[in-house]
């Protein structure tokens, strides 16, 4: 039992190349939000709920975004 507890408390060592990938694809934020919503909503079927959340995240990610940048006085005359 002691070995199991020690393994849990041991600091997690993640190779830098994995960290870069995780940051690029916002993996930590995705799972943090998924965990938060799962705990708040407490669905009966947690697997189906997570699947639906991930499908929603995919749809949301693929929405084209347009950003307009203009000076503060743009359009004033």
C-alpha cells in the first residue's frame, strides 16, 4: 500500500515535447472545463455527457471567426 501512495504523491514528469503539444492544443484547459461541467451537472451517463461536450467543442472550434481592427474614431464624421 505504501508504494501506491508514494506513486500518487510523486511529482509528474512530462517531457517538454508533450508540454508544447498540450499547450498548442489547449488540452489542459479542455479537460479542466470538461471536469468542471461534469461535476456541476452530475449527469447519469457521464461517458455520454463527456462525448457530447467534446462534440460541442469540436463544432465550436470549427466556427470561422472574423476580427475587425480599427482606430477608435473609425466611422465618425
